[in-house]
C-alpha cells in the first residue's frame, strides 16, 4: 500500500484499528522503510490551524478529523517499533521529521502555546518527537512537559514507554 492509502484505510476503519495497535506496528515494521512510510502517510496536516478541525461550517470536517486521528494512531504505532532492531531512520527522514516538529510547534505557539493546545495536537507532536528521537534546541523541557499534560498521556503510555 502507498502511504496515503494506509492513512485513509486506518481512518475509514478507525474504530477497529484503535484496538489493533500491535498489528499496525508489526505491519509498519515489515515495510521497506517504516520511517519514510510514516512521514509520508501523516503528511502535513499539522500545519493547518486546529480551528480547521473544529469549524462546523467546513463540509470536509469529518474526513479531515478522521485523517488527523489516523495519522496520530500511525505515529503511535511507529513509536512502538522505532527502537527495535532493524528499524533504521535515514538522515533525510530525521531532518524531515525535525522540520515537521518545529513547524508544528510554531503553529501551536501562534495558537497560544503547547500548554494550551488540544489533546490530539499535543499527542501528535509528542509522538513525532519521541518516535524520531528529535533532540532539538527548539524544544525546551517546559514544552515537553506541556505536551505531556495536554496529551492525555495515559492513552499512549505503552508506546511512550517503549
């Protein structure tokens, strides 16, 4: 499957997929280049303002929200395998992920900061940072703490512990 097909398959079957995290993680691990697949599948939804996903007049809101949730689930599954043997993250993918994380953070700051973001946004950025091991001077300890508080971390503790 191509990366966009994976995202939309997960989005269409989200209620089933939410309970199949381990299976999704195993499938990602079998991919030729899991990191690139994940980056391509999540796309750049995170640069859109969070209001886009809460706008009742947006005719595509449900599809966008489902795609956003699918991207977060894919990131969570990648975090579960990112430290496993055989998972290599190319330098270009690390750079892409780091740029994405910085762009995501910039948007959050424009909207009030990581401590005032919605749960899904905070969770997504936290998973991106942890899955790709992004150690950037842009992210301060306070930022990470704010993301943890805002993300309802209880739901993703299994992934983050790995």
